[in-house]
């Protein structure tokens, strides 16, 4: 059984001067237009007590204007404002067809948004005009209802998105608060950082810690993915770090390979149906002897910048964290010299400095080999990122730790 055709609504509107004419037309339209609900409204009903327009929710609004040009113009404007008020409502649109019946002078002063019909032609033309308009009124009314519903859904989604963005901003502040504070220089060794998340929160995490009077520990991890899941995983990895252990009552410093092994074990303990993994690099530097031990878990190798030499990658063997329980992380030992800078970085730099699919980050790092001041090195690297093609569309989190050794003269002066 077919659904009954929805009733369409027609408003016949008039001032006092044309009220009798409009009432007669209301009767005729109600009799000749099947399925229509026709109401007669005084023009004064289009304004509330404050004088503001009142929206009329109809398919057709027919105004029988007075002969006075000035009065007619004012009443047409009032009707159009009532119709436009619905258009400005975020939960509705105005689908009302506005028809103005008046003297022929109105035809020479048209108002945008209204159709004009000379009063002398109304008897022959008004009913057919209304019938033609109503032929598509049912579909237009359904579209208006759907758009109103869509408007409410959009408003709800906008509110949820704003709430989510506020939560992400707060999460970003919390994550930054958990990043380590800068260490004071130790025996001529300084560590400076560059940290640029792709979004509010980052899958890159790092940790810098002074272990005793001579040694510092450095850790950088890059959790798989982006956004909130990667940020949570990165923080979990960072919280699992162990750089010391108490053995037989004695506090023992762990090597970087053992630190990664324990982080791997902790991550595997919490794996469920979905495998979550991360890359990482860990190092322990004796700042007095300048001997550093480095271990890597599937992470890009550290890059040594030494004056007069090409950039050198410090390789070490070790698989990703969170994949294999029996993974072994070997250690590489390197002795740093005055004016050396050792860069630990996340793989976002490989994408940030890329030409025709070929990573150019080593060349970019090498271009800074002559910059001995670590703060200036970080500033110039940031500038190169900003000026590089595609830097406006950062593809990944970017984190870099620069370990720098002061010149021999500076260390002698400090001593």
C-alpha cells in the first residue's frame, strides 16, 4: 500500500487592505489544490513583539500586496526576511516559493527571491502556477527535513571534534611534561634536542639521564604509526626503561644492550592480539673518558660529525622492540674527540630530506659538519627543514639529539 502523500502548506498573506481578497483566494486554493493545507495569515504575524521576523515553515507563501508602492515594498521585504530567517537557521533551509500578487507597477521594481504576478492575471494564472510549484514540493520538503537532520548531526560532530581536539591539546602538554629537562654540561659534554611532532602528540620519545658523576644515559624510541596509539606506545616504552639494577645489594649500571633487552621483554609481556613494536637506540657515555657504548633496536644509526671528515654512521646489530623475545642487542663502542657531534635521530628525517625517493639526510647532516656550536647546529637544521621542499607537509614525527664535545681549549679553560 502506497504511503499517503504528505500535506503541503500554503500561506496566503495580506495586510488589512487586501484581507478580503486574500481570504477568498484561500478558499479557492483550498478547494482546487488537492492535498494542500492553506492558511490565511495577516502580514503583522510575520513579526514578533520585538519587531524581529518570524520564520514561516511553508512550501508556498503568497502575498496579496496593496496598491501603494511604498507599502507593497515594505511588506514584500517583511515576507522575504521571514523566509530568509529559515535559511539562516543551521537546522533548516528556506524552501518557500514566494509569490507576490499586486498591481503592474510592482513588476517594474522586482525584489530578489520573489515571483510577481499582476493582479489582473491572477484569476487565470495563479492556480496553475501554484500547481506547478507543488509538483516538486514533496521532494523539496523531504530534502529540507534531511538537511535539518544533517545540520544537527554536523553540529554534534563539530562539538565532539572540538572536545577531542581539546583532549589532544591536553595530552600534548602532558607528553611534553614527561620529556626530560636539559642536562647541565658534564665534563665538556652537552646534549641539545630538536623535537617536532607530526600532530599534537608524538610517537617519538626520548630520555636523557645523568647516571653518576661521570656517565649519562641517552635513549630515543620511535613507536610504529602516528597519533594517539603511537604516543601511548612510545610512552609505555619509555616507562619500561631500566638503566640501573641492584645486584647483591649493589647498584649496578646497565649497558645499553641490556637496557634494550629489558625494554623488549617488557613490551612483549603486554602484547595481545595486535603486535605493537618500536625502534630505539640507547647509549651510555662516560663524559670523562668520552667513551660511548651504543646499542640499536632496528633504529637508524647514530651519525658522527667530525671536523674534516665525512659523516659516519655508527652501526650496531639489533631487531625491533616488541617482536622477538630472544632478540640480542650488540653494543658498539666509540671514543669521541673534542669538537665531535653525535646525532641520534628518528626516521622522520629520512622522509623530510628526500629527493626523488632518495633519502638525503646524510648530506643535510654533513652540510652542518662545520657548525661546532650545538645550539646553532639545531637552529640551522630547523631552518633547513623549514626551507626544504615539502616541509609544509611534514610526513612523520621529527626528533634529534645532538651530543657535542667541547673543544680542547674550552675544556682546559673550564678546568
